[in-house]
């Protein structure tokens, strides 16, 4: 969270005119992007074990690295089409709006933050699941889904 403080500071201290605005003929597109982002967030929440993700499961051991032996790699639901639905949802929310100077700066910074987060998460998952995750990486795109099921 501390790494987001400079971004929040820039956002709160900046203002200015809208630099990038959606033209009238594309006015529905930001709403479509928001709807898709909401769907990706819900689909991800359905695919992930949210109690474990949020640390609410008292039976889930807290481990800094690695998983319990034999723990399955979840690749069902939205995760059979895209590895990081929540990151894509974040980008859709960041860029699916009119952008003033502060919005543009924060969208650029947070886009980089999301990309870096995905890189670090990929490394953690490879360390956790090894070859199972590498096979999954080869079959499922990171951000932009293909309409093809994982086999």
C-alpha cells in the first residue's frame, strides 16, 4: 500500500482540463468496459477461494511460500481463458473514462503497477506450483483471453 501513496498524492494534488475524452459516437464503450470489468471481478471471485484469498479461513495455514502438498492449481471458470482477470478489470476501469491530467498520470502509473504486480505474482506462482503453472502459462494468456478452453 505504501507504494501507492505517491500515486494518490499526485492524484489529489493535480487537476486540470480533460485531455482524453471519449467521442460521442463511442460514448457507450466506457459503460461496456465498466460492465466487462465488473463481470471479470465477479468471475474471478467465483474462481478463487475468496476465504483463503482474504485470509479469513482459520484452517488455512499462513505460508510465505509454497502450498500444501498436492494442492490443486485452479484453472476453471474464467481462469481457463485468462490468468489474471482482476488485472484486466483494473485496466478497463482505469482507461474506460475521460482522463484529465491527474487521471492520465495515475492511469499510466497504476497500469505499470498492475503489470509489475502480475510479473511478481507469476514468479510466485511458478515457485509455488512449478511445472503445473508453467504448462498453464503456455496454454492460457496472461491478460487478453482467447475463446479456447484449456485442455
